[in-house]
């Protein structure tokens, strides 16, 4: 299993309602992609952090992650949710099944 986690610094003009819309739209768009097993998104509860928004998805393998990031719905998500509202990102991909050999995923 692969967990793809992304943190974002928001543009200054994104207000509380804009952030709430990002959280909801992320879930509704990404859950439509067949390769995605689960989606989480939310706002940072720490006002001291520069990373105000995050989303995470789980997929079966690195191959499924590649399929996901090429999916038209994922590209729409990047174009309509991420690009207009964020300034910077910090992304991780984690293997969550330590017994699995990543060369075969």
C-alpha cells in the first residue's frame, strides 16, 4: 500500500471559506478516481504552521499512484484546487506494508 501525502502553503488571499471549499472539493474529486482507495484532506489546527492544507490518498502500488497522477480528474484537481490556492508544497510517498518489495509494486 502507498500513502501519498501533500502539505500546502496557501496564498494570502485564501480565506476560511476558501480553505473549507478546498477540503470538500478535494474529497469529492479524488474519490471518483478508481485507483484511489481512500482520501483524507483537512486544515491545520496549528496557526503557527505554514502548511495550512493537506490531502492524502492511499493506493495499492506505485503503479496505481502513477495511474492516479495521470488521471484527468487528478489533473483537474491540481488545476482547479491546488494551483489557484497554493504557493508551495511538501509531498511524501510512503510504503505502508513493510513486508512488500517495492520493486514489484
